[in-house]
């Protein structure tokens, strides 16, 4: 009985099963042949996590991503293969060409299709690559025109990003709107367009754009991260909690996505989650820029890794020396909302309306003396801005300051209605100072501060597609509608 019992016990033992990358890859292939693309994507993603150095798994995931319409993810995966895993896997050039052609990026499609043909005369996709080249020529009509068009896209994209970073939201929106119209599956332009609308003060429009992206590109990581940032700034704790919980489950494969996730978590105060992804990038040899080391230092410090944070902060200063004195362990905690840091950063902008806005913010800041003591605020100031600075420093009026006083006091009128100044409210001040600079050049009279302020508010609301009437604005500022109309025309001329 005892022996039998022992035998039964041995036969009943359970062996643990640890799935491998090959196991999930096989399941992914089966799902792919069934055309269950979502499940195939899931299995191939898991296989890649278990065996990140296997190019065949990465390539198969890229193919599925293409079929799901996520061309940018596919491109990132294929480039990872060629740059990090196996540069001789030349079929990736054909797949890259296919992705770029879908996106209308003919220059890159043409380049990679030709490269594939040059590197592999007997390849499996020779006929397909040659057919793709013919289609590119037919679609573009003239390849030179197509190449010029794509060069124009790249220039426009970089121009719009620069405008966005500098606070030129209305100008950035104009370019991004054109890009999404011409390239309806270029999700990066959509995400940046949403940011521009949000910073201009139109969160409803911004979230509508993100929802549009998520409907057409489900699970788009950048869109989800932007939704979290928007909810955070709009003080929507329930939405923040739900989005954080969802994003915490995501296991991004690309370095760019891992950085986006890590920076977003750090920005909204989820420092442990932020550190997890940023430190993983560091461990895998990622050579980051100033932004990468900034968020790594911030998340390290706030998770109790002070020595590491100090080491990373040295890297930050190598890229951005102007951040000297803004260490997260200083007497005043530095966050994205830090008033002093934000104002000083505006002084470094290449755009005059940003610097003028920084001068106004300094004048109403409780940290005015601290900001004025910073030696970096005068580096890019024009003569008009230096005159404004002199007024902010001394508060003393002299004859050549008349236009500056008009600009400053108009901003103060706006300040009565639009404070505290956050990302949403900043837009109206940037519009005003853009108008102000042009008005000074044109020699316009700035004495009627209420009329200028009212006209700027009306134009700003219209830019945001806000529901506002001239009667309501005129009543709010104590003006006649005819006076308001006159100044709306002046504001519009200055902006144009």
C-alpha cells in the first residue's frame, strides 16, 4: 500500500511549463494564418519580449503591424533589425519601402525598394519590389516631384515642431493641419496637432484629435500618453488614475516608446514607473539627450536614488548648461510647473513673443528678484525687450517706454480675467505679445488697453473655436461693439 501510494504520488507530480519565445512565435504564426491579426500581434510581441535579439520574431511583428496599419511601429521595428540585430536581413528594406509607400513618403519608399534590389538580386520579393517601384512612379507621376514633396514634408514637420516648442501655437496648428490633410495616416502630426490645440487652450479639440488617432490606430502609445498629460493638467484625478493603470500594463518594444512612457510617468508624478522605463533604456545602452537624462534624474531623485540622480544631472548640464541651479534636490523643488524654471526657459526662446511673455510673467511673479538675478535672461533680448526689462526691474517710467507701458498694461487687463496662468491660459498672452510686437513696428497707438485686450480675447477664442460673441466680449470689457470691431481688425492685421 505504501509503495503504491508513493508511485501514485510520483505519477501525479506537475511539471512547470515556462513558455519560450519560440512557443509564442509559433502561436503567432498560427494566428496570422487565421488572419487573426490582433492576436498574432499579441503573440509576436510576447515572443519578442522573451527573445528580443531574434530578428525573425521582430520582422514578423513588423509585418503584422503593417497589416494593422501601424506603419510607424513597423518602420521602427525594421530599423531595429537593420541597425542592431542583423544588417544582412535585406528583405527589411522591401518591407520598409512598403510602409513608406503606404504613408505617401515616396522618397524613402523609392530609396529602400532600390536598395533591396541592389543588395539581393535573387530575393523572394524581387518582383514585388519592382512592381512597387512602378506604382510609386505612377502614383507620383514624376519621381522628382514626389521626392520634392517629401522633402517639403520633412521641412514642414520640423518647422511646426519648432513653432510648437517655442509657443507659436497658431502657426504650428496651421502647418500640422496641412500635414494631416495631406498625410492622413501620419499619426505623429496628429499627436503634435493635439498638443498645439491643448497649449492654445482648447482641450476639447485636443482630446477629439487624440480620440480620432486612437480610433484609427488603436493603442497608439503617444496618443495615450498625451491623454494622460492632458488629464493631469486639467486636474482630472479619475481619468489620470485610469490612464495610468492602463499604461502601466503596456510593454513597449521600441526605445522611442519606452522613453515616451518613462517621461510621461515622471511628468505626472508616477516616478517609480517612470524610473522603470528610463533606467531600462540606460541599462540597454541608450545614448540619451538632455531630455532623457533630465527625466531620469528627476525620477531617480524622487524614488530615493539621490546619488544616481546627481550623476545623471551632470549629463543634463552637458546638454543644457542653462539648467544649472535647477536641480531637483535644491531648496525649491523643480517640476514641470516650477514657475521660475518655466519663465527662465521662455527667456531662452528664439521667438520674441515668448520672451515678452516671460518679462510680463516676471513682473507678476512672487519670485521676481530670483528670476532677475539669473544671468541668462538677457542673452537674446531685442532693444524693445531690454526696454521692457528695464521697466520690470525699476518700475520707473521714461518717455521711450510709452509703447512698452501700453503692451504691459494691456497684458495686465488680460490678467484680470485670465489667471492663474497655466498651459491653457498662456495662449492668450502669446497672441497678445505677438500682436504687440507687430503693433510697435507699425507705430500703432496702444493707449486703449481694454480695446486691445478685448479684441485679443475675441480672436483667441475664435482660434480655439470657442463659442463667443462680440456682444459678450464688448460687454465684458465695457466697450461698444463698433470699437471692438475696429480693434479686432487691427489684431487680425498684426497676426497676419
